[in-house]
């Protein structure tokens, strides 16, 4: 695999109407989960990617596996748990610019991941191991699994990519989350925080100070996501703010950060300069926001090129 990622995918239920979810009668069902979003994004861009996880032996679990396999993601390392369900979350879109997420994933199949579910040879053959701060929030055994995967990757020279993906609803307290995210960050080669996540980890400081803190902790590349403004990357010898791509109407912001990670890794795998790799990440993130669903807007390579080149008509004939 070019990239191997570990984490939970869930069924996403979204009311077909806006306003309070308590008034909703009908829902659409889609697939979501930060790590599997990145996996699909990379697969659509033409890369080989594998996903390690557990799903329930239920219809939602089967839907997730069918979808990911259909997208070209390798699911050979996914196990079905006969005793725990697939996780679910609800996405309440009250009004434009106000999206709220409610998780029903405690005790889910993926929360029962253990180090025994890892195949070291599978991880060793990847170029990158992608992890997020979501998985260790699910359970103690998930924390052990993440650190076991990191150790395997380091033994074999596999670069570790860490997206903090802070989800405070999943943690018992903020200090526990901060301590765990920092423990992982210091072992990562590439760290991809958003502005709010960097502020959570290090306090209200400048972007330059956040970048320096993470580089000093051991990362070789830090990219701080700035939302619509783009992203700012830092290495030991250079840093640059790469502008984003304006989006006239954001349909669904969930998954944009995962799109950025997929685009950035795609650029690195293709041997692009850091500036161009970050620009590809910005482009993929922007395209994701234009489509309803966490993963549905992940673009293919030609769409990314069209946005970067600013070419094409509204209708392809």
C-alpha cells in the first residue's frame, strides 16, 4: 500500500429537512469516518490504500465494506465483530453554517480494536501510516492499538502522518485529550492540525510558534490548516502559506480536513514540491465542501486539476 490508515467508519444519518433534528421524519444514509474518508480520497486520486478496522456483523457494517471495496480501498485487514455493532452518527444541519454531530459509537465494533488486530508485515510494506486523534478517544484498547501501530511503522521506516482531528465529545476531559494527542504528535513525521487544534494543544500563540513547537517535538513537516484561507506548512528550513480556493457555497463542511490530508499525501506520493502538495490538499478540501456527505465529494484527479488550473466549463460534454 502507498498509505495504510486505522480507524472507525460509521453509518451517517442526516435529516432530509433542516432545523431541529427532533422534527425530522426522514433521513439519508451515507458513510463517514475520518480515516476511511482519507482512504477513499486517496483511492480516487489513483493511490493504493488500505484501511484497518472492525465493523459489526450487521447491515451497516456490510454497507461500509461494500462501499469501500467498491471505491478501491483494500479491506483485507478489516474484521467483523459478532458481538458489537457498527457505529452510527447523526448530522444535524440546523441552518447554513450550523452543523452539529451526535455520536452513537460507545461500545462499537471499532472501539474493540486491539494490537492483535494488526499485521506488522502489512504496515511495514506501506509508505505512510495515517492515524488521527479520533481512534485513541474510542477506548483504552484503541489507544494501545494506535501506539502498537506507531511502533511497527517506526521499526520499518514507515512515515507516520498524524491528524489530531480533535473530537472533545469522545473524551472524558480536555486534559486527557491534550495529553494523548501530544503523545502521538511527538512520534509523528507529519502533523496536520487545524487552527483550533493547534490552539488547543499549545494555547493562543502565532501560527509560526505552533509550527515551531511541533517541529521541535520531532515532526519533519507540519501543515496547519487555515480553512478557506489555505494552509501554512513548516519544515526545518522553510515555511510558506499556500492560499486556498474560494468556495461560493459550502454545502457540507464535514470531511474537508480529510480531503486536505488525502490531497497532501497524494502530492507527496507523486513527488510534488511541498507548495504544490499543499495546494493539492487545499483543492481537494475545497471540492469536498461542495457536495453533501463526508466522503461523497472526494474528487478524482481530473477534477482537482480543473480547479487548480481554473479550467473547464460548468458542463462537460
